[in-house]
C-alpha cells in the first residue's frame, strides 16, 4: 500500500436551480457562472444528479442520453480546461443499449477521471428509464481517495461503508464521497440527518449536491452540504429557489484524526472476521 502523505484540496458545490431547461441551456448557465466566479483556489466543483437534463425530465432523458464521451462531455471538458478546474456532474449515459443515471468527473485538463452508474434505483419513474450500475467507483484526486455515489445510493449505510473500507493491501478507503443528488422537498431528513450520519459513522467527508426550486411541479429541497469526518456541517446551502455555491477544504489529516478517535472501520473489520 502506498504510504500516506498529507493531502488537501478545495471543494465547491454548486446548488443549481432545477428548472434550467435543456442541456444547451444548462451549459450556458454553467459557462456564465464559471466566468463570474473566483475559482483561483477551487480544485473541484460538484454539480447535482442529472445536471445535464434536470431530474424531473423523463420526457427528454431518452433523447438526451449519450455516451460518456459524447457531445455533453466534450462541452464540459472544454469548460474544465478553460477555467482550469475539475468538474463532477450528473448525466444520462447511453451504453450497450441501455440508459444509466451516471456521474462523471473531469479534471482540469479535460480528461475523464471516473464515471459512476447509479447502483440503487428508487421507486418511481427512474425504474422505467434506467438500468442499474454494478460497480463501486473510486479515484485519486490530489492524493486523496474519492468515491462517488448518486442520491439513493448514499441512503444505504452498506454502500457508504464499502466505499470507506480499504482494499486489503491494495488501496486506501475513500476519504471523501461525492454524492450528486436530486432530493425532493419531502425528504429533509436525508439531507439533515442521514448524510451527516454517513460521514460520522465512517470518519469521512461527504459532499451532497442538490437542485433547488421546482421543475414541472416537483419541488427540490436544496440544502446541499459538505459534511466533515466528525459528522458536522462544514458548509450548507439554504432551501431557497436561487442557485448558490458552498465550499470547504478537504484534508486527509481530518479524516485520519476522526478515524483514530473513533475506529469504526477497524472494529467493523474485526466483527466481520469473527462471524
């Protein structure tokens, strides 16, 4: 296993208005915001689930779904290069004759770092649209191990725990999990209680990026957040209709301190071995 070194980077979440429109409108919105923002210290921007189309968009998702290296990716890669910042975003991925609810991370050079397909499809319109992913997704960013889960995925403690657990003798567990989401305003308990618990019970950062406002009659909670390894809010957006940005510093030292103080992962390994 590679020796651990001190590592840190600056993460920003952009909580976006739900009703931005078609993919071209969303790209224009993002381009404008990138141009207006001071990104000098920002290393990675996280956008919500299905940022490409909007979430409440069953009517257009089949028409807009594209390959992971399709036109929308190329436009996002151009923006990442232009503004020298990594971007993680949700989109509808077409592959092998199926459509997946996916999230992709592009680095500042425009290269894809990771692509995650949603593992847990919730009841509702998603079941008719999307196939299930079948792999956990992790990647290395600024020497920090980062995982990706999408919305409903993060509501299963087993999936977050699997992300945080190290692979024996191979690589460290995730120190930060990115969670693009589309949480409606009926489920405040998830953003306010469940997601902080996921950070606390694993001693890791969790970044939860939601839409806000309403789209075609569906209201979104907002309340995007960046959760510390001790389960506290480092930053939290409001529930208003206007988009907003929050940011926090991600530090390996904070993860190691939390996991040393409460060694849940080590104890879990012992419990598993004793069964």
